[in-house]
C-alpha cells in the first residue's frame, strides 16, 4: 500500500513538474508576452472609459445642466434684442432685415465680449481664486527677479519655502498687472499696481521675503498649463553668509 501511494505521489509530482516546465516555456514566448501586453492595454483603456463615464455622469452632465439655465436665458435675451434691432419696417409696415444694422450690432457684440465680458469673467475667476488661496505675510526665500514678457510687463520670481532650496520645495511666482491685481492694490491703499516696482523689491541674491500672494502652486499646473501664483506685495531682506540658516 505504501509503495502504491509513493508511485501515485511520484506520478503527481512528475505531472506538476511537466506542467510547470510547459508554463515556463510558454511564458517565454512572444505570443504569451503579446497576449499579456494586449490584456493590460485593454484593461487600461476600459478603466479610462469607465473613469470618463463617471466624470461625465457626476461632473460634466450636472455642470452642463446647471450652466444651461443662465446660458439659455442669455441666448434668448440676445435673440430677442437682435430681432428688435436688425429689422426695420418699410412703408408697408413689413419687417425687413437690415444688413447695416446687423453688421453694426454684431461688431458691438464682439467689442463688448472682448473688451468687457471676457475681462469681467477673468476678474471673477481671479477673485474666487484669491479668496480660496490667498496667503498673507508668508515668509519665503526669493531670488532672480526678471522680466520675461516685456510687451506685457510680466515678471518671474523663483524661490523656495525653506533653505536650502531643493527641487521639492522650489517654486515660481509671476508678477503681472491684471485687472484684479490693480483693484486689489488700489483697495489696499497702494495705488496702481506696477509689476516693475514689486519685482524690484526682490534682489538678485537669495533673500528672506514677506509676501502676499494667491494662486495654485501645483507644479503640474505650472509646467503643463503655464499657470503660476501671483505676488501682490513683497518685502525682502538679502541674506548674508552669516544669516543663512
């Protein structure tokens, strides 16, 4: 009985060894690797699709329904205004389309959107961003203030939260004359916002600065979308060799 059991166990072991050897050889073939790669790629795309469906159902669709209410109201109001302005009555009291009125009305609309509506929307976004992210009297270490877009008077300042500066704690700021920055400066008694003077307060050497700033500080936003936090006020003291921590 013991010999029979040993033979059975030996046979099972040989079968398992052969199966393992066959699996090992199969795992080394390009067909097996290709099948695994295709399976992993299909899982990845299916997960992307599922994530996109969730985002559409829980974020995009509700936001679209919410924004459709004011958008529909504005479109209806604009269409009624268009109908009232671009049509004139002839001597038979028939409404006739006027190309001149339509052209002037469309030109006025474009001027309004570009010079008034868009700046007001940007101002609203900057205002919300300010109240959500503002940091008052924050102590940081800044250096290398430079003008990077002369035609728009945009300055760049780099620094870090603590010394020594590393790739983990470093960041960039922008100093620019946006509509919100102008209003903030006037409302706080500093007069008009001049990016040159704010940037000039940051020496070329590493300095300990007390700043007021707002904006997102995510490196992904900075590098991928060119979105940098804004500096509103700076007070800097250059560090000497003895004062470095």
